[in-house]
C-alpha cells in the first residue's frame, strides 16, 4: 500500500508570506496526487488534482508541483482565510496533514 | 450547484449497527463513483469505501471489510453506508464525497458533503 508523508506537520507564517508544504509518496505515483484544504469545523475542499491542476474557483495563489515521489503545495502570498489544515492524497491514502496558522 | 447531504448519524453502542445516507444533487448521479471518507476526532482523513455508478465495483479500507457495506439507488440519487459490528474506533465524522476517477491511475474527491457524526460508545 502507498504511504503519504507530509512535512511539516504545522507551520506558522505572516500574511503575505510564501508557504510551502511537502508531500512524499512511498512509491512512484507519477503526477497522480491531490491536495485538499480543510478549515476548522468544515469539510475538506479539493484544491489541486493531478499534482498541478487548480480546481475551479481556487485562488491562483495556490499552486502544486512535483512528480514521482516528491510534491509541493505552495501558497504564494498567505492570506488570513488560508488558515487551515492541508492534506495530500493518492487514491485511498491521505497524508497526515499540515496545519497552517497565521502569526 | 453540486450538493451532497448526509443523514443517519448518531450514537450507537459497540457491536451495534447504523446506516448513513447521502443524497446528491446538481450532477448526473449514475455516471459517478461515490465514496465515504471519515475523520476521527482531532485526527486526519481516512478513506472508507467506494462504489461505482452501476454498483459493479465496490472497495473498502481493510479495517471495515466484512463489517461495512455500501449501496446506491440511482433513482433517488442516494448512496448508503451500512455499518455493522461497530467499534469505538469507528467514531468519526463521516463524509460523503463524489469521486472523479482516472481509470486505472488515480481517483480524487472533488465534492464533499458537510459530514455527519457517528459516536460508538457504551
């Protein structure tokens, strides 16, 4: 079974900062990766599919990259509404999550 | 607009049963795989089960195999999760999700319901 490992588990940054979250797969998954955002008390929402494709309606400050086993989610200019937990996913395997907080 | 609305959650004793339902709107339901994903209190996301549009394929996470089943009614745009022999560790918010499947390569959850809480406790 594929294992997904995210780092860091949490990050604190200022509004306007660039934030990068990493996801590593235990085997080559090409570009078959999704990213989700979950705000407190809410359901997750799809941000990015197939590693780098922005879901409709998602702000362009979010971007994804990577292939094989190593992937990144980047928030180019952190906004207050981006405070959330972010998860990567390949099929039935989710990463452990990265909590993003605003300083 | 696409919507998924779950119902049927609540409290149940260990060993008991519960049925969750999800009603979909805003898309042609029979064409899509559907899924259930859960989240234990304070924990991350865990995929539970998938069902294909025509019910010909069903998949489960190992921890629920033999205890949970999944079904759908394409005339009612609904998908159910039948949970038997429930354990304390099944306590979670259960989300219904619409799947997009890249055949043989990848599937992802592009629409989620708000979730419903299942508590298994004596």
